[in-house]
């Protein structure tokens, strides 16, 4: 198994750590494939009830490994559309379609596709020293890994355009103030807080949490009328779950609920 993504399961949380520290955890093909395999596993394994994504060393992820794109090495110009189709886009789709909470602990700089993979996660917590950089314009590219879709939705067109066109770094605290991420926390609190949050969500009513995630995502592209119908269908499904029965019983018995995730 590849060491480019470290994987460990604890208390229902699959923790994935991007691990190419000498390259600020930038993506080569091996790391793409390793992440993809772990995301597939998260989809299939019912014992995994939350995902925690972070980076090893001082950075979260610097996007594409530009060493693998060196024009000086000669050859044809690369087809970047193909690498998006093969790697970045499936990753974004797998994160967004996973019916389980995905927490991202941004431990340091998140640049290019690295920033936008973080933003595809459901709850993003960043260390105060972390920065978000839409680095693409510095090398003549457009935001990818869903960035040109997620940025305007999260922070509005004005801020999205300025970040993408200038490639200026955004501090974790400003990112939180703007609503780009959930929280900026002191560096030393990042992993304890992110781990606790992931553990709490993994012990939650997974079926309902997964439906909640999908509903909120779908809201971006649906009208109220059809969305009310979707909410009704999801609530019907949630109402049939064992966890709903347990949640109500626990409330009435004045005790903590013991959710099973179904
Ligand atoms: O190609 C396709 O498939 C299309 C998809 C594209 C998706 C993309 O993500 S495009 C954007 C690619 N990423 C970037 O342009 C960011 C490049 N990196 C940086 O601008 C800086 O490294 C940072 C601002 C992120 C961090 O700066 P700093 O000063 O904290 O660290 P550093 O010294 O620049 O980096 C540390 C090492 O990591 C350094 O190696 P060295 O000199 O110690 O041997 C640096 O070269 C390496 N590194 C950082 N980012 C990348 C990288 N090596 C290869 N690719 C990188 N993206």
C-alpha cells in the first residue's frame, strides 16, 4: 500500500493524512490513486461513519505536483482536462456524494487544488497559521477541483473573483470570518478539536446526517417547491431509521442516545 496517504480507522472515523511532506503534500499520480482507493473504501464500508482529512508536516496540500508538469522536459503539451477527468473530478464527486460527514483539518497552507479539495469537505477547520491560496492564476490556469463553483457559493462573486484572479493568500481567520470555512483554531488545538468533532459525528445518526448533507448541497441548484418535496422524501426515510426511534426514546428516557448509524 502507498504511504502517500496514511489511513487509520478509530471509533468509526477514517482518518486520511496526505503524506508527501517534502513536496507540501502536492498530488502526484500515486497520491491520487491512494486517495481514490480510500474514498472508495469510505463509500463501501458501513463501519466507517465519518472521514477526517488532513496533511502531514507543515502544509495541508499544495495542489498538483508541478514537477510532473515541467515543460522543460519536452514532449507534447499536457492534456490537463484528462487529469481532471481521471483524478481531481472523481475525488470531488466522491467527497460530495459520500453519505457520511467529511471533516477537513487544514494544518497548513492549502494551495491550488489542495485548497479546493478542502472546500469540498463538509466541515473545514483550519489552524490559525494555515492559508488558502487560489494559486492557479499564477501559472496561467483556472481554478479547478470545483473551486470556481464552490467559491462564489461560499463567499460571493466579488471575493471569489478577487481571490482567484490575484492568487493572494487568505488567512484562516479571514476565511472563517467570510464563511469560506467553519472555524479557525489555535494551531495546537486543530487535531484535538477536529478528531473530537469527527468522533462525535461518527457516533451520530449516520443515515440522517448523510441525508442532511445531500439536502443542503442540493439546495444550491433546486427551487423551493421541488426542494420541499426532496425534504419530505428525506424526512420519510430518516423517520424510518432505527436511529430516529432511538433518538426519540433516549429523549423521553432522559439519557444519551446510542446511535447505530442506520
Ligand atoms: O496539472 C494538472 O493536472 C491540472 C491540475 C492543477 C491543479 C493545481 O493544483 S494547479 C496549482 C499548483 N500549485 C501551485 O501552483 C502552488 C505551488 N506552490 C507554492 O506556490 C508554494 O509552495 C506555497 C505558496 C504553496 C507554499 O510556499 P512556502 O514558501 O511555504 O513553501 P515552498 O518553499 O514553496 O515549498 C516547500 C517545498 O515544496 C519546495 O521544495 P524544495 O525547494 O524544498 O525542494 C517546493 O518546491 C515544494 N512544492 C510546493 N508546492 C509544490 C511543490 N513541489 C511541486 N509541486 C507543488 N505544487
